[in-house]
C-alpha cells in the first residue's frame, strides 16, 4: 500500500506571547517531548481524516478544524489532485488547544506527509508558507512564531515582520511544563487583547514592557543568569494577567511552582487555560515542583532539560 508519514514538534514560548503580535520580540523553543505524526495512505473514496478530534470525511469536518481541512484541500489542489483516495491519520502527543503549538505542528506534519506521498521536494520556505496559511485560518491574526518554531525546530528570538534569530538556550536549568487540562483559547485571547488595546490604548505600555522584559531575558540567557531570567518570567506573567489572558488555575500553578523552589513561573502560549511553565535550577527541585503540581491537579507534566 502506498503511504507516507510526516512529523512535527510542539513548542514552548519562554517569554513574549501576545506582545509578539504587536511586533515585540518573543523567545520560544521546540518541544520534542510532544510531537505529532501524520500518516497518509491510499484508501478508496473521498479523503478521510482520522484524529482524536474527528473521524470521517474531510468535507464533513467541523468548523473548528477548518484551518486543517482548507490546508489539505489547498495542497491537493496545488498538486492537481482530486480530493479522493486518501486517508490521513493523526497521532499526537501535543495536547490540542493548550498553547503548545498543536495547530501549527498538525499543519507542518500533514504538509510534510502529503509532499512525501506525492514525492514532491519540500523547502523550508514552502512549508512555512503553508503553515502560515493554516495558522491565519486557525488564529485570525497570528504572529507567525508557532509556524517558525515547528518548521525550524530550534530556539528562536522572533519579531513579526522582521524575522528570527536562532539563540543558544543552553542553560544550566530545567523547565517544568504543566497542563491545566483547561482548553486555552488562543484566538479569543488574541482578540481579547486587541479589543482591550482599542478601548484602553494606555495598556500598550504593558505590551511594550513585555518587549523590554524579553530583551532583558536575552541578555540573562547569554550571561547564564538563571535567577534574573526567573524574575523576568514572573514579571511577564503578571503583565499577561493584567492583560486578562491568564486563568485562576494558571495563577495557582505559578504560585505552587514558586512555593516549591521555582525561580520563575508564567503561563505559556495564548493563555485563558492551557499550560504553565516554571524554571528550576536542578533536577531535584524540578521533580519536587512536578509532584506538587500533580497534587494541585495538573493533567500532564513535562520536565525539559535546557542544557544539551
Ligand atoms: C500563541 O502560541 C502565541 C500568541 O502570541 C499568538 C501568536 O503569536 O500568534 C498568543
């Protein structure tokens, strides 16, 4: 049977989410512990999707999957292929709608799988343009950060409209990521910030302040000053909370992490649910934080060593 696969990884935004939509810098890293594998194989009949969120004909998929279904239709159209005789199966370890870049990773993995299936060469630039296309449908006004992390798979400092610089995140520390189990709402959260800025232009000060924190964070990363980086993450979280994109459980998780030795903690991604990240100096502390977060009700926890 003719078949092919494509993979893509999730992402963690270390600092700068939301402000990045307004051309401030953000720092993000690929998260290979959470990845997605898409398998495309020959099957008679209309194109089918098999995923945890939906199983059935591509054309009958619910609206919330329209970024994905329109993307698949576009790739098939670009290859002059009818929407027939394919089944597309998704196996994901990236929890959906948690701010871990699931939608961009789904898009990257399916484009990789389809290009392999139709034996077409795929450049980074073409892949990026397809993922950006899907992300615009998914999130309305995306910065493009998620797309770049999942395509390039390296820690990046990104500024919308200006591009990215790869950074060395080889720090002597650990990131703990904890899923609240509550679906984040990136599209709503981005729209919420946009409405807020329209009504209260003074809040743009918070966006600029986040941009400043990210620039300071770049220096602390370069100088391996973990304590200062943690303090900047805390302040970043406070500003995101002020902008209205946190959630009581994210705030609680941050406090639990700090109470158990974290040197910084914040929401990551779109917020309004989703995932919290905390920074720890060593593995013992990271494990203590992880078990406290488990007790506090985290749906899933990852420990990620920053040092290579
Ligand atoms: C979502 O992962 C990150 C946001 O900054 C939106 C974006 O960058 O498009 C909230």
